[in-house]
């Protein structure tokens, strides 16, 4: 699933708040589904997610710059916009990166 930057920001704040209150677990509603995680595991999981989102965004920006340089229809048709993206993240049900 993709989690928007706004939702990721709210989740990050909730994790910080739970950590500040010395909570051991946190339940996060993500895309309408509640998930319960160990607070430290949630913190690490969302750090991975933020790093991934940044890599994806940077790669997209790189493609946009490259596309602006294309001059012919053949260049456009042969351009591979799928190159350079990181492997999608996969977490198990406990929030472990797989």
C-alpha cells in the first residue's frame, strides 16, 4: 500500500508521542485498517518507509529532468521511465523488513 506524505507525517508524530509517553505499543490506522506495533519497531519501520519514499521521489524528479531533454518522438517512445526505482519495501505482519 502507498501511504501519503500527510498520513506518514501524522503517523510519525503519533510514534514520537507514544515514545514520549513510554508506551510499548501503538495502534496505527493505515488506509482504514488498524495495525498494532511495538513502538520501537514502528519507529524503525517508518524510517525505512521515509527513506524509500525519498528515493522514489528523487528518481521521479530525475526522470522528469531527463524527459525534458528528449527531442524526438523516437526518444520519447524508447525512454524507460521504470529504471532506477528502489525495490518495493515489504514488511511482515510484525513490522519486520523482509
